[in-house]
């Protein structure tokens, strides 16, 4: 007999949440997004159960970074990916990544705060990040979160 609460499939109701990233700090924004994706803001939160919401992030290229290396973080923080071929390591700085693919900056920060397993990969697919203020998810009536 289970004494802890376990939500039924009919009780899980994901919502759409719209977050404006303009002027927000990258790390603080990523923690808020990870919490929304995991469903930790809901009173029915249960670890190991997918209760989170869909999250739309707009104005991704207008985020800020702070910390101990604020003045040099845009040039010293590097993102790496590998093509799979010998010598195929590609490196790009945070400044260049924000100009070319700002969605990858936020997605990478949020992925670091999610479980690194099948459930985490499934949860990350509910994160939609857009560089500008426009997004194609109009009919879902997302609720605004600052």
C-alpha cells in the first residue's frame, strides 16, 4: 500500500507558459525554466512523474550574464560540440553563440539542471526557445510569467 501521493494520468494537465528573457540573468532564468518544466511549482509534484508544463521563451538573445568573471564571461565561456569525426571538436564563445544561435545557450543551461536520462530528454522537448519576440504557439493561450 502506497502512503505517498501518486497522480493519475487524468489529473496531469500541462499548461503553456510564456517567459520573456529580456534583461534576465542566464542562470536564474534557467533555474526558473527547469522548475516549470519539471512541475515543481505544482502542489501535486511527485519525483519521477512527468507533471511539468510547456515553456515558451522569447527574446533569448537579450539575456544577461553576471558572476565573478562578468567582464570576460562573454569571451571566456565556451560551448563545445563534436562532429563525430577525428579532429571534429568545434568551439564557440558565449558572445558568438548569442549572436548566431541564442536558443542553444538557454537550452544548454536548462539541460544542466534536468535529470540526464530518458525523462530529462523528454522534458527538454517541451522547452521552446526563440531569439525574437515572435513565436508560433499562439493558439495555446500561454500564461505570462515574468
